[in-house]
C-alpha cells in the first residue's frame, strides 16, 4: 500500500505505542486542543494526540505529529542517530511523481458555494492569535514559466468560509511565483494539502533551486512515487492520498491584514498586509483526519528541521572537510541557531566553519562551533564549551546588517534599529580548543566503567522518579 498519514500512524503505533495518545472527551478547537498539547509539554511529553470528538465538526483532529527527533526518525524507518544521513541519502535520490486518475482525497467534494472552510475543525492556538489557522498545510503552486510544481508550508488564517489569509515570506519561491503572475494582473492558482505521511511535509521544506520539483524530492523521501491527481477547479497536481485538499486562487494585487500568530520563535508574529486566497473547492476522504500543528512549540520547530540540517551539513562540509556533524538547535526555534562539530586542524578553522554555516542558511542568526568531544545534541554541553573554551573578545564575531528573518522579534529595518524588520546582526562563536597552545583536558569518569552500568542493579525506585532534569 502506498505510504500516507494512515500507514505512518499504524507503523508508529506498532513500533512506539506510547507515542500515540487518543482523547475521547469532547474538545473545542478554539484553544482547548492547544491547551491539552501545552499541558503535555509542561510534563516534557510530546506524544502524537488524536482527538476523536471535536466540537462543531465530524472530523477528528490529530496533532503533535512532528514534535520529537524520535518521530523524525520514525518517518524514515531509522534510528535517531541515523536520521540525518538517511534523509540526505534519500533527498539526493528524487523519484518522479506518478499521476493517477483518482484517489482517496476525492471521496468527498465540496465545490463552489459548498466549499465552506467553517465545516473544518480549524484550531485556534495562541491566546492572542488573530483566529483559527490551518497548520501544517502544504501550499502548492505552479511556476508559470517552467510548469514545475512548488510546495511549501505557509500559515493560512481563516478569514471567512470562502477566504484564507496567507503569509508568504518575500524570499520564498511562492512569493517569486506570485510576483510573476501579479505582474501580468493574473490570479495564482493555489492548493493546500493537509494530512499525509510526514515525509510529504519534510520534502516540502527542501532547500533548492526554484526549478526543483519538490514532489520528486518527496518521492525520494517516501522511497516511492508520490501519487498525484488533478485538482477539481485548479490546473494543479495534488496528492491523491492526502486527507484534505483546499483549492483556490491567490487574488492578484489583493492584500488584507493577517495575523498576529504565535510563531516558531515562541513570540507572536506581527499582523501584516498579506495576500488572500479565494476558496473554490475542498475535497477530502470520507473519514478524513484533520491534521493540526501546534505552532507554539516543538511540533512547529521540528517540522522542516531535517531539510535545514541537510542543507547546513552539505554546505559546511564543502568548506570544512573535517566537519563531523551539524545540529539546528531547538533553542533557536530550530531555525535561528546552529551547532557545528569539527575536528580542528589549524587555527582559524573554527571561524571559517561558523562563516560557512552563516552563509549556508539565510535564517541562521547564531552559529557555535565545537570540538569532537562535545555532544552537539546536548545544548547543555554546547553551553559548557561556550563558557570554558572561549575568550569572547577573540572568539565571538559579528556580521551586522544581514537579512535574517522577518519573524525574528528582535529584527530591525534598514532605516532604524527601533523599527521592526527582517535585518539583524549575525553571530559566530568559535568554541573550539586552540591547536597551537596547550589546553586542559576534559575530565570524566572512565567511559568503559559508566557506559556498561545497569542502574537497576544499584537503585530500587524507578530511575528518575521524583526528579526533573
């Protein structure tokens, strides 16, 4: 059977049964679903949640599908340690999509006036969000010059039953495609696919040329062709095995206020004048699952993480052959902060590695370079290296006046540092030890002694009982 959301959930339930939690109690999509997710988060737990009874809709809601590295690994059927290498291997082996005549997403069709967004259980998350938002819908458009499909994730605000607001970063491929259409005074045909195998979402976040067909990258990540079917009201291919597809047009030249929305920075992204999508059709499975994404924390942060780490790894490896690993850190919203691990061969190489990483990702605001003995998956260890292995006036450097991210709440414009915008100062930190002068050894208990210890032989109460890290 081709892979989709349901095959993934069946596999996750079998391999990691504690990762799926069903909620039978009736819940309200306005804040209550997000509140349950937030309560789990307070307990440092991030299971995938399946809300069976959602007020105002016949559809159940699933959320927290991406909220841990374990789930990222499960999407590729590998261990956590193998995830990045396997992702890069598949990303570099795209598989062209396969067109089919029909698919489960066509089982129910709401066309024209029946295409009513209010029939969907769209969730409101943050206390001060502008309203319900469809996350993580994968937006699909077609480049008018090449005919190549483009896929990416954007925030879609419910405006009324027939309209959505959409936030499109000015640097994104979709913004480039929309500008081409608007220069001719034409609307842009657009579709939003919601609910598929996690690899579908991960593939939509790949970093590449405008000419790259993300559907082929998604196929590579799935390990099989993505099945596509023609839209009902738009000349676009949409995933045949999605749960829901929303079709419409981004209206040329129309801008309306959209936002605020709680964003990956864990701050509210500001309200802005953004494009508007006019809805022309909604198709869905007969028993569709509405996939939601908790945009306030890890569920949002981990979506797209592998694509960013893959891009960072490849670009830095080209400049620094002795690089060992990279991590896009959770503490930077999984976008703004990166850790690079190297085997340092000569002085200055740490700064070169930081510069390469800052250049590789336009969102990267701070990069920390560490030695091989530092676990870059542990932010505690990286902070230890920053504290004990740097002279800040020598090892910290700054690149002012860079465009980083329009959503960064500390960003500024070119006119004023007191006016919010997408510019900021980038920071590189070389926390690697010097190679040309003596430096104290790291101390630890002898590894072969502590690694083999079974704590159950030493303690009688459950390990970690009554303690929090």
